[in-house]
C-alpha cells in the first residue's frame, strides 16, 4: 500500500507540473499546438552584451498577456535593442520547462505549479523566478438551474482542468475547508471532481455531464456565454484578492551569463504592464490580435470582454501565494513538502522597479541569499 501510494504521488507530482492555464482556452478554437512564432518586430540598435538572440517562451493565453502585448506592441524588442527576441509558444508547462532545461528558451512565462516542480526536480539548479506577470482570472461557474448557492455543490459534478493542476488543487483545498470529503485521486466524494480539459469543458457543460467548473479564463467566460453563472471568483479567497497565476522564469545559466539581457526583458515587462493598465481596451485588442496571429482565431467579444478585467497584470510575483499554493498541494496529497528556498531572484526586477520609481517587491524569504 505504501509503495502504491508513493507511485501515485510521483505520478501526481508530474501532473501538478501543469501551469494554471496549461490547457486553457486560447482562441475560438480553444486550444492549439505549440508553435514557433515567426512574426516579430525588427531588432534595432546595439546588441546587449553582444548577444544575437534571446529566446522567450510563453502561452497563447490571456493570463500571458504581458508577453502577448509586449511582443505585439514591440515593447520588449525596443528594450532589447539589437538583440533579437525569438519567441516560442507552448500549451503545457512540462514542455516549457523541458525547453528551458535544454536551452531552447532562455526566459519563460509560466504558471506556479511548473515553476515549483521544475525547481524541485532539478534540486534547485535549473531556474529562478525573476518576476510576476499576472494574478487572478480563475472562477467557479455553475449551472444556475442546478446550483444556486455554494452549499448546493454537494453531490454535484464539477470539472477542473486536470488531476493535480493548480485549479484542481485549489478546488480540493476549498472542499476541505468546507469540511467535505473527496478522494483526491479518484475525485469521488461529497462532490464529484471531474477532470476535463478546458477545450472540451464547454461541450461537457452543454451536454449536462458536468454541473459546473472551477476553471481559468477565458474558459469561465465561455461557459457563462453558454448559460453558466459565476458563483465564486477565486481571488476573493486570497489576501488583497491577489494570487499568482503567471510567473517569469529564467534559466540560472542564462541569468549568470547575461544579466544585462535579463534586466532588459524585465524593463520590457514592467513597461508593458504599465501600458496594459493605462490602456486596458487597447491592450485587450492587442492581446487578441496576437492570439489571432498565433492560433488563427481571435477570442469573441462575449468571451474576452468579461474575462479581461478579471486578470490583474502586475510586476510582483506574489511569492507568499506561491508558497501557499505549494502548501495546498501538499495537504491534498499531490506533493511532498518542497524546499523552495532560492527559487526567487528578484534583484534584477527590483533594480528595474527602482529605476522606474516603483516600490520593490518581496520574495517571502524564498530568494537567493
């Protein structure tokens, strides 16, 4: 029994490496294969540290809008000067971590679960989190004919994106806080937790095979457009209504060899986030235009309009919430207690923030010494 439990735990650790939006909707088709993005503004000026190219990875998701908009508007490339930005898109956290480990990308936008797992599996040797990008954008949406209050979830079938992913852990933690019981592996118990890929969740909802879903945007807004109702926004469960959904990571080798390039990228992300927050409507259009470039389809207005304001684009990586999410995964049985000491290096970001006249951000005691 003990050996079996360890085997299950190891498999769940691998699953938990999926990011918050590993299978999130990305366009009207709600899902796409990983692709190299060939459309990029021209590199102009001197190369930073003489480096020809910096390779950046991100997802074609709304929660990666810092990358989408920064790339689309040329803000990132402007900060890089003559060093060319080469972007690759991913749809799963493990594949992006593999690319970082292999040197196929240098810097990545990614969710907290793969950040944690990538760091732990490498014994703290492959990556650092160097900044934040987005918070929020996760909701519990339900069939209003079947579920009118949170207590009505008992006995119902609620979807999460995948066994052990961040929304799955969050929902199981919420269930536990309610005093209800659910077997984490099977999803059976007081609530039936149905692991369903976000790209098929809308059809599952319309067919009646699920009664609701704890899902990220824009899946949640797609379900609402199909008649569902938002019953709970996960941000309301967190201090200051903020929790990390997208981090910026870098390979430790690249950070050591090209710190000036890392700073340039961070200047670009900070300026991009400032532009997004100052121009929300233009930023939404820019992100959707980039999604169309990457996936062939833009998100329809009835999906992107309600989804966009539920996501906060911030520079702070919200380190304390990363630790809390790891603790929730441990209590759910998905992870053994991870040692996250040294996962953050926020010195480059704080240098950029200081130059921009903005306050420093904290690493919750998980930074490099």
